[in-house]
C-alpha cells in the first residue's frame, strides 16, 4: 500500500482476481475483451465451448464483485464455493450455472493463483511501491502546476500475455507483471492513469 497526502494506491496480485481470470479462460469467456489472457493457462476456443448468455452474465457479475466488492455488493448473502478455499464466494441465488461450471477447476485455479501471487511477492511486492507511485504523482504535479487531487487507485499486477495497463474497474487497473518490474516503462505507463485521477 502506498499513500501520500490525500492519495492512496493499493498494489497486489490478488488471488481472488487471479482465480477469476483463470476461470474466465477455462470457461471460454471473452469479457473483458480488451484484457489479455493469463500466461500459462489453456484458453478454450470458441469452437470447443461457447458460453451461454446466463453463464457469461453470472461471470461478469462475479468479476465485478471480485475486482471492486465495495462498489458491487451482492443483494443476497454470499457462499464460499467448495474447492476454492476462501477465494471464490458467489451469491446464494442466481449463480447455480456458474457454480457448476467452475466446480471442476478449483484445485488448478487456486494453485495457479497462489503461485502467481508468490512470484509477485518475491519479485515486485518488496516495498518499492510507494516510490513508483510517488514519482508519477510528483511528475503529474509538476506538469499541471498544482498539487494532485485526492484519489484512490487499486493496481492488480498480473501475469498477462501482453504488456500494458488496462482499466478493470472504476478505481482499479491491471498491470502486466513484466511492465511493473521495468521502472522506466512502468513510470511512463502509469502516468496517464495518475493524470486521469489526480
């Protein structure tokens, strides 16, 4: 977590987000279409499996609740899904199709998420987060000639197949782990995000 003045940046390779993206790939769901696939996860081709509208609608809602749970609360109680430890909770009503579709993938999804999270913690999540964001904010303040407005930003550092930054929520971006590990390239990539918020 990085904070300064009135801004707050939380950075993580969140295991629930990683599990959700793993499930997206193995179920053949394309949403969000602009977000690349995870590395090391087999992607179902449309010819193998065409998700039905209800399954994709349920996954989209699950994705929103996973990425920004405070902005997308469930109107009904949530229940943990067997086989996913504490990483997947679905509403108790209206998600039977998704629960059935993801059930066979629990162990593999959890193992993938834990491995990716550990790689993030050992290589990137080492306490340098504050400096990376403070530098981009200072640069923004110099370019606009004023202090940054207060803002909140969540950054998910993910092992995606393409390098870049993508908005995945109102206050959340996904960043490729390779980009996050490149100080100069990351600074250039995160600056427009900071400018949008600050």
